[in-house]
């Protein structure tokens, strides 16, 4: 007796369909799974046999061989429990083969036959729809996530028994699960967020953050402890443009694969904000691990913000691995037998003190650091990494008058409206460039085409370059920031005042 059912597994953020072929013969009893299963799949044999027995079905006392096809690709995770059980029940003619057609089965089984949630349901639903499958039967906890994919029926089940009754048509209330995609995203985006109006003073820093958000530029804040650097950074997502549906799907795929989506969650509808501690390892930041190449913090912050507080405290090798993802928006994790690519298009926001004690340049407190200590502290951040940060801004101590004032700052929704208007100008400008949606993504040729300046701007750039010794990369970044400032001002041309403002956002170039 033989049967074939379909399941799926993930590789990177994408999925691939797996055929679960089950063969049962009258020999010495045994249960073998072949086709490059990992340990979680191998252990499923015990879960499946117990779940079948505890669901009032008969487990065959025969030799069972299961092949996971394609056999040359490694299969990972516990989502194969349900398809293994369905395959055995089909091979023993509890279920008819025609009832399994164009159906994908997913789910981890408990020993009592109940179903537990899995990782990567959204990626699998997208692939199943692409491959022409009609329906997916999976744990109820993953239903909202999978139902975000329109055009394929999602059937949530609580147990193996319920899944079988759904397949054979005996379930009294078996119907596809539906969600209002637009409403789900709106609910996510309307959740309370931190607001810029909570921050008193720091108008120059707020302006720099607005420019960074409008152009997708990386930014570093430098100032004494208590000046509001972290408070400001946490509010950046509130002024970024809302996620598009495609961006939300891609972001959700990453979080789903890692297992960060809470049971019953549907989608990541707001831009991620990740703030790893400075003790993080390079593998945890970019991704990796033994066996399964797990996405790192830079991929989890894809389409959002990666905030590195106390930047000089991060290990030098950890910071250096950021250089390639910052340029390419993608990270490749290579292993001896496989290579996985994860998207990493994030906005880097960093914060640091001006010296080890934090009081350098603070008129209220005397700095206790020697010049050598300050240089050593600043030298922990390499020049090539700083060159990749477009905006450097000083965050001074807030004055008492501003702290005591009852006047609230400008709310985030007003700042966001200007940012969205500037992004719309950029989208129109880059309409012919696939994958480019903000000024920070411009390459050398794009800068030459879209950042043309007149003689007055060239004179200003020449003078600043001779005084501050800009690198070629810093020069390009000044032009890109100038283009963003012009977009915020609804100007088609880059003017000298735009260049001047962009030049002053290279504060660390003067200090290093």
C-alpha cells in the first residue's frame, strides 16, 4: 500500500513543496523516514504513532517507509507530523486518495493528537498558491497568518481527528478561514506608538531624523547621557511611511520563520524596531547558527530600524559585518553544504557618547577623560563604517527651560505627512528603477543622474571637502542627503542651502 500527500518546508524566507510518500508492507514492523530529514523530523515518528493511537485510529503494526521528496534537499522542523499521519491513514485506506488532491498539510502533533503551531506558515501559503494548490490544512494558531494570502483556502484544525474529518467531509462545520486583510493591517498600524511630541527640545535633532526618515538614510546621534538619544531613536518608526502590503508580507515571512509571531497573529503591520544589546555576537547580528542558518537582527529589522545604542561598546568584528549589508540590503549566510540569502534593507540608527565619561563638550559637567582616552574611544568605530552612515548629528543636553515647559512638540503624524510626501516624490523619480524606492538606495550612476548641482553648489562642496577631507563615499552621501532635503522642500533642484544643511550632518568627520 502506498500513498502521497503534500507538505512544505522553508529555505531562507521562501518555501518549497515536499511530497510525503508513504509505503506500508507486511514485514518486520518498523517506521523509517528517509529524504534528508533533520532530527525534529526523525523524532516525529514517535509523536505520529502516539497521536494516531490516541485519536482512536489504528496504527499499522507493519513496516512503514516514508520518503520526503525531493530527497536531496534537507527537511527541517516539526510541521511534517500531520502529513506523516495523514499519509499513514491514507495508505491504510482510512482516507481516500482523491480527498487529498491539491492539499497541503502542516502541523506539529502532540502525543494526544492535538495540533501545535509551526513556523513559516505565510511563506508556505505563498508557495502553495504559486504551485496551484487548492487548500491548506494547518493548526488553528497559524490560520490568521496563512489567510493573509488570498486565493487559497485555509482550514484551521485543533487536532488530528478534526483534520481527518475535514478531509473526508464528516466535519459538521468545516469551512475556509477568512480575514479582512485591509482591516488587519489597519489595526496593526493603529496600535499606540511612541510619539515625537513626547520629546522636549532637540529641534535640530528632530529635523535630522526627519531628513533620515524621508530618504531612508542611516544616522548616528552623539551626545552626553540623558540627552534623549534613545528616546528619539525609539520614536523613529512613528514618522516612517506605513508599510505597504508587499513590505508587510516580506517582513512577516522573516518573523514567522524565526518564530517571533505570537500564536493567532496575522501579519507584521508596523515597521520593526530592533535594539540588540552591545554584547551581541556577529552571528546573532547577521544570522547563522549550527545547522539551520537563522536570520539575525539585521534581517529581523528589514523594512524597519536597527538601533545600536552605545555604538563604541560593540565588538569591532560585530560592527564590521554591517558594512556589506548596509551597501547591498542583503546578507548571505554560507555553510559548507548550503547558502541562504536573507533581506536586510534596514535603516541604521546608532547612538554614542562623545567620550568614555560622556561629558566631553558638556558645559555643565567637566570631562574627566584624557585626549588619548577620547581618541581611543572614538577609534573603536572604523572610518569605513562611519562613511556608510549618511547623517551625523550632535544631541546636546536639554535645557531646563525646555524640560519644564508644558508645550508639547510637533506630533509624529505631522512629521510623517512630510516624510510620506518626500517619499512619493522619490517613488515617482525612480519609477523606472525596479527595487529602488528612496534616495539612500542610489548608486554612483544614480547620483550623477538625479543629484546634479550648479556652480554655486560645486563651490560649496569643494570648500567643505578641502576643509573636512571628505572621502569619495562621504561626498556621494552628502549629495544624496541634499537630494532628500530638496524633496522635503518640494524642490526639483538641489540648492546651496540644501548642500549646506547636508554638510553640517557630517559632525563626526570633524571629530575623528
